[in-house]
């Protein structure tokens, strides 16, 4: 199986990056990833002020997918996400929603044992491993891996988990997929600016879809179809996600504008992915059963 080690990484999604590896459509690929600090934090004495910010959010890759051309969609089936036996959290530096109230930087290393994150001596939680950064190269200038957008990347979405299918746009030849920033656990919003940041190993199957009209980025899991959208404000991100799904229902299910709007208002859920990155990300979820009722099948 093709395996890309963590020492082949990028800090931006950029069409000019040289690929680490090439894969064919339908191939399974393993990405070994470093945490969002590039492994710089190994003890609680290391606080964010001392970090090399040029090596933040490393994403392993990029992977060149043969046959992927602009206008195609890259289907990414997440087969497995393994996380390490510890995670890192930091705060301070004015980052995050509560940054203005935190006057000192702090680092916390959280042990991960028996499938649980040990938060403190009172609290431990089952892990819910997810991928923070996963995206393709944009057509224009490169975009730092800290910034999400129409090309995916740092969406920090709690639905990008084992078993989910993620659909990303192909903007440049080869797609140039990169993956990083795993979280053992994160709450919707990521309000403190990080999840339980961890190294790990991601196994995915990639396929190139031609003539695919799904909006991207888009997720399908066993319960929901989910449109993702990133924008400067959370309001715009929420509205953008709803509008993406609205357009999808009209174009692919042939719903009228009234039906699509009313349906989303009745059964659709707008949720926040994160409100702390340079662009904010939201998602619109609808149950798969709606699509089944219209005979719609995902590629
Ligand atoms: Ca992130
Ligand atoms: Zn992260």
C-alpha cells in the first residue's frame, strides 16, 4: 500500500508544490501525519510563544492523483484514523474566542489511554478521531494550511471521521491532496483554538469522479449529507452552507425552490465546524433518507 511519511509535508495548499507520491484513482493511500504544531511541543514547559510559526499545520503530501483534472471531484473515503497516545493543547497569545481573558500562555499534554482522552483527574472522554486539515490545491495562489476555503483544508469539521466520504474539488491537474492536523477529540466551534492535537495515521481511498455535480466540499456519512462552507464570518459561513445545499437539492433532486427552502428549514441543521481560523467553517446537514426518497445515489 502506498504510504506517505510525515517528513513529506506542506504548510500551504499550492499548485506549485512538488508531489510526494502519485496514486491512481481507486487506490488506498496511508498518510502519516504530525500534529498541528509539527511535533514541536513535547512537554508542558513549551508554550506557544516559543513556537516556530512557519511550521504550523503541516499537511502530509501533496499526493498527485492520476487522471484528476480541473472540474472533477476527488472522492476521499476515510477508512481509518489512528491517533497517538497523547495529544497537545495550548492557549494564550490572544488566540481563540476567550483569548482576551487568558493572560498567560499554557500548554497541556493529554494522555490518550484505552480509547480515552484523560483531560484531568476528574474527566476523561472517549476519543472521536477526526481530520482537521484535508484539502486540494486551489487554482490560484497558494493558501496556508491554516486557512480553510472552497478547496477544503483547515475546516476542522467533527464529521470528517472514519467511515465518512469527503468530496473535494479538483482545481489543478493531479488534485494535490494533503492531510494533517488530526484531533483525538474536538467540540464543534473549536472555541479555544485547538482540539486534542495529535500525530497519527490516516488511511484513505481516493477516486476521481468525472461529471460529478456535488457541491464541494461535501461529506456523506451513514446518517447525513453535509455541505461545508468557509467564509470570513460565521454568519456568512452558515448562510453559504445552507445555500450550497439549497442549490444541490434543486439541481440534483429537481426540487422546486420552495420545496428546497422549506425542506431545509424543517429538517436541515446548520452547525458550526469552527469559529477560530482565519476563515470560519459551517455545515448544512440533511438526512440521507431525503435523498433516498428522491432516488438520489451518491457516486
Ligand atoms: Ca485545525
Ligand atoms: Zn488542530
